[in-house]
C-alpha cells in the first residue's frame, strides 16, 4: 500500500493538499483487519479532534456491521 500512497503523493496530489495516508480495511475468513500506513515522520491532519483513537476491535466490529448492512 505504501507504493500507492507514494505514487498518489508524487503524481496526483495537489500542492495545497496534505500528505496522503493509506487505510486498509478488509474482511477475510470471518475476520476484519484494519491497518494504516504513513510516510516516515508524517504528521496526520484531521478535520475533527478526538481525545483518543478507537481501538482496533471497535473498528473491526464497525467493518463487520457495514458488511452485514451491504449483504442484506
């Protein structure tokens, strides 16, 4: 995924845009996976400030909920 993030930053991203981040969310074998990739020493910019990040289990549960909604 880092290859795609780097490509986007080099060839697609506008100068006034912040650095690209990659978030991988997928479901396989009844499991949900959430991972993030950032360039080294990257700063993350957010439109909303939260005191904490949701834990990985919460994100996995949310993915399962979205999948269930799509399948029904």
